């Protein structure tokens, strides 16, 4: 009887440990309303960190990548930078989308499907979007500007 009780206790402990270790706990840095004002479609993908930004995530470098210093580049400056990394404005496999305005690119996302994209929002969280153009055009990120292929 004691042996059976120990076995049951062990199984309960294992099951509880499994449940606790498989639960993903996250907290958004800002209230939902903050994100809702920027994008009409977003869902949490990864926690906030300042170790990489939208461009670093989109290119896969996973570092804070913004070669234009403290200013936002023009679309032609982005074209030049990304062409040096092997991207072009035409091709078969869309990889990166830029946002903002042709004279002021503010943001990038990584294409993750035929209608999906994923983006790191500065030092905030990384989000999934069920569109390649998920931001309100009057938001800080603005409309889709260019799709880059590799």
C-alpha cells in the first residue's frame, strides 16, 4: 500500500511539474490599447527585449540593426542597404516588408506566410500579424512601403 501511494505521489508530482513547465507566462509592457492604436491585427510572439529591433529580426541578425544612426532612412537608402545583404525589390520569395513613407522608413517586418508577417516593435515585444500591411496608416509605423525578396 505504501509503495502504491509513493508511486501515485510521484506521478502527481511529475504531472504537476510538467504542467507548470509548459505554461507560458507573459505580460505585455503596455496595455492592449497601446498596441491596438498601432495595428489592427497583432498577437504576442515573444517577450520585450532591447537586444534586437525590427530590422535585426527581419534580416535574421538578431541584433539592434539600424545603420542610419538616429534618423530614419529613405526608401532608396533601405534599398541600397538591403541589396548589400542580398535582397531585391523583385523575386519569388518575399522576405522583408518596410513601413512608413518613401522619405521616412520607420519599421520592418519578416514575412512568415502568404498573408502573415512577424515584427519586433523596437524594444517592445515581437508580434504576429495576419497581414503584410497590419499597421494603421496614421500610426507611428505607417503603411507598407516596399517588399524585399531574396
